[in-house]
C-alpha cells in the first residue's frame, strides 16, 4: 500500500517574485562580464570589481533580479547560506544603488551556483539543499523554511516542484 501522507514537494524552484511593488533594475554596469558564465558551473576567479546595478522601487528586498541572468541576494541571505554550510555556491560582490534614496544599499551578492545537476534522479536531488538545473535554481524545503523563519525571503517566490514535474519517478 502506498503512503499517501508522503510529502510531495521536497524541493522548490527559486522564483522571481515579480509584482507591481518591489525593486526593479533600471540600469547596470557589468564591466564587460559575460553573464552566461553563470551557467558554466565553474568558480569565477576573474570577477571584475565595481559591477553596479541601479534600482528603483520599494520595499528593499533580500532577492533581486539585476538583469536576465543576475540573481542578487542580500548579505543576510548570504550569511544564512554560510551558516548552513551550503556547498556549491559562490557569492560575488556587487554594488546596488537605490535611485530614490540616492545611496548604495546592501551589501548584495550575485549567486554563482556551482552545484549543477545534469541528469535528474529524484533520490539524489531531493537530498540537496541548493542546486542548478538548466537555467533554474532549486532549494530544499529545509533551506526554504530557514529563509522564511528568519524573514529573509523578500523578493522571491518558492515554486513547489514534484518529481512528476521534473519527469522522474519517486
């Protein structure tokens, strides 16, 4: 007999949390950095200093979208990831300027997710706290709960992912 109380969702896709409110990027200076390198799954050793994003809007959030491929996180989120010893992620410093406040806010960091999964196996990915698959970033239920309990999940959504959605069996 199959256990119907079994949790369906063990992982969540880290969504963008778009709404009419919140910060949005109006300008950036990427110092010529090729943003597609975030999908290489490699440590970035030649990170240019002074990459800057200009944002408008309210309120100030923990997760920002700096352009198509740039996932920015607040220092509080970075500290939680470090406390939880999340492997396979690199934090690269960026400057975030808030146009209405006329000042820099943060610090903020770009996520470079090294832990990439090429072929999905549910028993494997359901035991990971944080990983990338194609262009999506995925997070465990444990890490999701830590972010929510600490109140540092502003600016993102957690999209529940079942094994069937990923095309693999439990």
